[in-house]
């Protein structure tokens, strides 16, 4: 049989232990935050019937679907996000679920887009959503979750930029962009502003939306203004209304909760997906502006009606795991020793293996992470080098003398010291060196 060249598709990647260990630790921390706000886990299939997904993300999103005919001749697609599958779940199982329904999901999604820094074609999303609650309090809670997640991961310098689709809708009406298709195009183009800059955005906008010079200037002034600056022009722009009031309320609550430093109004945030209806937000790491948004979301009050047949308000926030993981690595916020065993057991010979196995079981039952050297015929020096390489905090050495006396040699890998300890006291001795 000829040798197969090992390779992966562009935009996909293997996650080796050195990446998976901090990745899993990050996901566990995220899930703890989600649960602390009362959200419950949900899982949905990787594959959906294509008609479930098509038309929910706009023309550009539809083109990024991994869509194919399966062996049963069914038209299927890999899920593009976790929001539309949630909408399908509500249509299918909504009668069995409480209202409001608060769920979180951590799962991979697939998009056939061009790979870039921190962006892959297969990537993990972490979503929380509140379904069935129209109150702005639900919007703010999702934003609180986002802030709490980043703080739990040790990130202190970040900014959640908030906008409201109703403000942009009012602006488009004021600029004379009345055609619904042109409105969708304008939102998608405006959403690219942080990535491509004003000149490129304007050039693309001119090919898709008809704007005169006055409209272009009004758009520039509006998108680059703060909330207060826009207030000075709301009479002229005729975009005052519930959108601006909601933004002001959210900022007030943020001040009350002590998280105002992380929130700002950015009227250029558009979120290119079609289904958003009011509050929208994107989150950026201050020290890594080129990384792009690591967390985003908003309110989508009309999407679920496609599956439920009723107006069902919903709001959520989604964390881009791989992009954030890359950012945490660049910021030095991933623990270097994450995943290292707490205890390594080195065995001097085959006769000591049963004794060492009992010690390992005793320590694991006490909740410790134990790695046992499997090569009983290896020299102790080689096993000790392996213990140091894997980052073990403590190495237990088992030889003939230790087995016969019911003891074990306890080596503190940090201090370099070694003492003899009774097997009956080993858990307490290890615990004393490894608190918690």
C-alpha cells in the first residue's frame, strides 16, 4: 500500500494537546460563567436540512454554507452558526420549554470563508440566548455575560461596542434608501467599516446603494459620531426614537453595575446578518485591534417566527472561541503549566508496579491528577526527566525499599528536595504541597 500524504484542508486545523489543554480550560471557565447566570446547556446536530439554514444569513452567508447532497439524496448543510438551529429547536420543541428559555451551547460551526488571522473555516462558538423575553433587561444580561466571561479569563482591557439596528434603519430612511434589498446591502457594507476603512467602504457602497454627496457626508458624520454628538443632530437626521433611548438606558445600567469602562456606543456597528432587529454589539481586545471582534450578538425578534409561526423575541451573544484563544495566547493569558499532572509516579522496576498502581488510584480518588510512568524497565533517571518535561509538581519514587516498608519517596520538583513519606500519609503530604 502506497504512503498517504498526511494533510488537512485549508482553513481547518488539528488541535494538539498544547492547544487543547488551555482551550478546554477556557471553555470550562466560560461554561461556569454561563451557568452562574442561570443558562442551561443545549446540543443540536452538526447537519441540518439546507432549507432550515438557507436565506437566514443573506446572500453572502448562503454562499459560505457547506452544502451538499448526502447518501440519502437529501439536501443538507453544516450549521453556519448556533442561532438558527436554536430557532428550529423552538419551533420543534418550544411547547415543552419554559418561557423565557435561557440556553447556552458550545459547539463547532462551519463557514467556507477565506481563512485569516484567528479565523478558520471550522471553529467553535459559545452562545447564550434568552428566548421569549422582550425586555431590554434581557439584552443587558447577555452583555453582562460577555463582560463576565472576559473578566473570568483574565482580560481587563476590552471594549464592547454597542449600537441599535433601529438607529441605522432610521438613518437609511433619512438618506432615502427605501428599497429593502438596498437596505440589506448597505448594512452589510457598513458592517465592513472596521475591517476595510472608510474609503473602501464608501467605494463599495456606491456600487450597491445610490447616495448623493449630501447623503455621503451625513453618513460619514453619523457613523463617526459619539452618542452625544449624534444627539446634536437627531432633529436634522430624524433618527431619534427607541433605538437611541435603548442605548442610553444600556449605558446607564452599565454605569450602575460598574462595567461602563467596557461599553461604548459605536454607530458604525451594523452586524451584517439579516435577522437582527435592535440591540447589536461587537467586542474587541484593546491591545489586539487587528484580531477583530471576539464576541458579538444582539436581538433578533423576528427570526423565530419562521419556525414557530408566532412573534417570539430573542437576544443572545456569541463568543468566537478560536479567535479569543489566539488572542489570549498573544496576551500571555494562557497558563504555561495548564494540564500538567500534579503527581508523576516513577517506578524502579516491574516488581513495584502493583504497589505504584495502588498509590496512583489512592491519589486519583482524592481528586489529584496523576501520571504514572508506564515503562517499568526504564531507568529512574529517564523517568525523572520525563516528569520534569511534563511539568509535574511532585514526583513519587517507588523502589524495592519503599514497597517493602510501605513508604514512597516524595520529590518536590520545584524545590528539588526529596523525603520519605508513609503511603498512608501520602495524600495529606501531597495536598500540603498542592493546595486546593
